[in-house]
């Protein structure tokens, strides 16, 4: 039996969130692949299969902050608009504190944004043109048809990067995630304060495009 449209919609974007292999849709040049939460910018052969060692985290595992996040649907009467990156120097070590997800207007009536959440831990280090990233997230989406759909996702990646406008553009040496080996291509960035910033990741799947905004804190 074919899934109801609302369930099919959420499963399609949740599949993207989990890194499930599917035909890659056409996306704009700003689209990125952030571990198990993005599948749009996977480039065949760019990532190694198996595991990838990102090196030591900037904080002990027990000291990494617990991520909390919200979901919102843009457009319409919601008054919600997507934030945009403003750029800035993201050199340093960062831990992820928040992950906010902005769904496209097509999600209206198919998900209950207030019932969704993003939890987990994550960090990134950007230094001397080299990067190391590790994320371990769970996306919980409240589908109007199926209730809560939980999608665990994880990524480790390391390699080289360059700043380009308001983006960081990555050349991975290795990347691996649960079940797939996606490649991290680019992130939008905003350096909001000496110890605060945001990373912007476009989620693109067969059902549409969404935006993840990661709030990060700089650590010694």
C-alpha cells in the first residue's frame, strides 16, 4: 500500500536526514551535505567507505553540551523566514549547542513543527585550512499521519577547507556515517560574537528543501 502523502513527505525528508541512498535531486549551489542529516551534495567516490577517525574532540565526551533544537515551517501566515549566513572567520574549536530546522512551506499540514526536535552532540575544529567534524544527532519529526518519526544520524569527517564568501568549502579526506559515506561539501557560516557562531546546512530530498542552522560555541 502506498504511504499517505503526509507520511510519504516526512519519510522522504527523514530519509535525507538519515543519509539514505536515493536519486540525488537538483539543488542550488549552496546545498551541502552534513553527515547523516543531508544527502543532496553527495559526490560519488568523494568519500571513503568504512570508518573515519576525526581525532580528539575539543572537549571530553562527557563535557560536550546536549544539543536542543526546534522545528518551524516557513512562509504563509507563520511569519517565519529562514536566516541567512553573514560570513566571518570560524577559525577555532566549536561545540554545537542548538540545531534549528526550517521546513519548506510544502510541509504545512503534513508535519506538526511544534512537536519536532533535534537532540544529540557534535563539534567541529577549523584550523590552518584543515577541518575535523563529528556529529551524533537524532531528528524527531511529528508527522500528521504517523506521529513521531525518529531518525538517528551520525557523521565523522576530516580534510581541507577554504573560505568562500559566506561559506566554508570542504575537500574531505574521509567521511563516514551510519550506513553511508556521504561527503561534506560546504556550510554557510555566521560569526556572531567572539565565542558564538552559526553553521548553515541545506537539506535537500525528493520532497523539498529544508535548512538546518547549528548554533555553535567556541571553546579553548
